[in-house]
C-alpha cells in the first residue's frame, strides 16, 4: 500500500484505528481450542468484527510465537486472511533488527514470504540494521518513543547536548528514512513529546500504541500527532487488548465490534480540521 | 544449563567456540533442497561436524524466518536436534524485546516451547521489556556493544556525562541482571572497549560475534573479555558464516569441521592463564 492509498483509506473512512491482534490463550473465549486453530479462528473473528471501523490490523508476533512453530502456521493463515482486506494496512509487530545481512532475512520472511505491508523494527543496532527493511512496496515502522515505563531507562536519558536519546534517534530517522516507506512508533502516553516529534518529523506517519490498558488518550494523540494543518491526520492509533478482550465469552466479537465502533466514533469526534 | 555447568563444559573442552547457524539458501551446497528440509539437513550437518570443537550453537532466527512458516518448522527440528547435545549451550539469536506482556510471550515461545537455553534480546524499550526473559533455568543475552558499523549511530553516542550510551546500558545491566542468567553481547571488533566493559561487568559472560567476516580477533577477545585473573574465560566467541560456508560444495561439513578445529586450536593457543 502506498502512502497516498493509505491516506485515501483514512480520509474515506475517517478512521485511524489499528486493531492489534494479541491472541492470548488464557484470555480467549473457552469455546476456542487452545491451539493454533483456535488462535486463527479467534483472530478472524476479531478482524471480521472490527474491519468496518479500522484502517489497519497489527498481529503481534510474540503471541503467535508463544505457540512455537504452530504459531507461525497460525500467523501465515492470519496473514492470508488479511489479504482479503486490501484496503487495510497490515503490520507485523515484530520489533526485529540485527546486522544488515540478518535484517535482510527478516524482511524477506515477514514482508515478502508472509506478505505483510509493514514490520516494526528496533533501532539499537543503528542504520545498517534498519535499511534492509525498506524494500520495494513495503514499509518499516521504527521504534521512537515507546509507551511503556522502560522508555525512561534509555530513550529518555539525556545526551551530551541535553536532548533526550529519542530526539537523536528521531534526527537520524529524519536523515535516513523516507516518509513514503517509514513510520515511527510514538506511544499514546507521550502526547506532550509527540508535539515536538511532529516538528522534527513533519511528514512521517506515527504508529501510536498505548491506548486503553496503558492509559493514552485519543483526543491528545490526534491533536499532537496530526500532520501540520490541512495535510491529514498522520497517525495510526492502535488498540489491542481493549478490543480483543472487550468481551469474555462467545460474544467476544460483538464486544470487540462495539469497542471498535466506540473508538471510531471518538476518533471522528476529535478529527482534526 | 547453569552457569557452573557452562563453565565446566568450557574448561573441560578448552573451547569457547559458538557455532552460528545461518542457513542461507543462496549459499548452501546445491545438493540440498531449497526448502525447510534442506535447511534442517544442512544445519544438522554443520552441528555434527563442529560439535567436537564447540560449546554452543546459535541458530539465527532470521534465516529460518526468511522461509516463512516452514522456517519455524525447520527451527523446531533444529532445536530438537540440539537437545541431543546436552553439553552444548543453545542460543536462539532472535533480538526480541517489547512491552512486558509481549516479551513474556516471546520468552514462552522461544525458551519454553522451542526449548532453547537462551535468547538474544534488544534493550531499546528498557527494563520492563527485558525482565520477562529471565525465566527459571534459562538465559537472556542482551545487546551491549555490537560489532556492526551501526554501533556508532546510537550505542557510541555521548551522554550528558560524556560517557557513551552503551556504557549506561552496561550500568543498567549491572543493576538489573544476574550473571547467573544474563550474558551481554559485545562485538569482537570492540576489544578495546571490551576491557572497560569487563571492569563494569566483572562476572557476566559476553557473547562475542563479529569474528571472521566482520574482522574480530580471537587473541584480543580472550585477553579483553576473560573474567578477572583465575576465574575463567568469560566469553563465548561466535563464528557463523566462516564456518557454515567454509566449503562451497558437498564437502561443506568437512570444511566446517576443519574451520572449527582451526578456531578451537587458536582459542586453546591463546587460552588465558
């Protein structure tokens, strides 16, 4: 999906909702089998129930890998199923990153073989660990300022020039990456910082996790994260647990749909002018 | 494997060689099929050929994932096969790391389900992203100072106190992690820095990549990375491509064995007293 197509889908639907797929055997309705088959059915149910309100889906690879090799079979089935939704941007939430020849292999597997539109990547190993993910027709989504408490440990440590590490990381992203192929992860719990990051990176989409369980807020994210006036919304706001586990029994899909609708309504309400 | 068992295996064999398994279809002998079956047979061949000289094996997950879901089937078979070598420490080179509930799932999949002794992890998201990997009876191996050129981009940026970011990361590891369950990645190309890191972290094993193709040197690594005098060697030195692709035809295993022997001899020659 190109940037123009993504923006068109967002504007048409007036939604920036990304539905995170975190299939957790301990939380899924008991009617599903506790295996990869159950995981696939559960994910399909969430996808069907929320597609109307979402513009993106984000399977979290860890939850699939927790099943061992069967998890990757399930992931492949979910990735295939997502191909039935060509107007939804697919994100493999994988946080990969390694030396160049190795990152290239992750890109091959997750973007080409599994056919995801995009993959999340981690920057600790620097430029040569990130570059291989920008392959033709695909996107990479690099960690910037994350929503968890651990963001304080390194990302928000001060550098020699008194600016935070994450600000230096953003400078590098501005220099290294094109907004046509790269997005940046900025946590919903960091809306004050998000404003400044938007100044640094005026044109990159932000993938914004941390809503719901982590305490982020749609109004502030839309205000802080949008592209500069008149150029569109500029964020994808992810909700995972609050949607996947909105209901606890066989009505989980109905509950997920209702929660996605609620978020969509809130997004529309605060849609930036 | 406990720290004491690992040290015993190292001392008994007088080896710190870790053989990295990077099965690359484009480099494997033509006699292997270009699929997961071929990958498994190739890896088994390398393992059999080098086990005598190695104390650890390190499958690089990217090379498996490049095959899509079949890659994880192959990975499971290789992980099973490694169970036949209980005196060899197994490392899933995965560079994972995410918010706590997600890291926990990676740990479950790779350490429990796939039964690796250890997993490599990336620190950008901080303490809560790392802690879940330290599960009972297993190890986590955290990125410290890597061997690639990208280490200069962030790891070797100066902080407010004029020290490098990676030095702060090492301080955190000292505070957060036990040498009974944690190792640190320090590139072979950084032997000058390795000396200082050894001062900071006197008791942690270092996993040292970057030999061969990346230009590291065994003599310097053993000198810089060993535990303080009389307490043992303190490093695992990894070689991947230089062993896996020592030969280019059906004699690949023989060539791998020869290269592993050569590295083992060099390790013994420079064994610290």
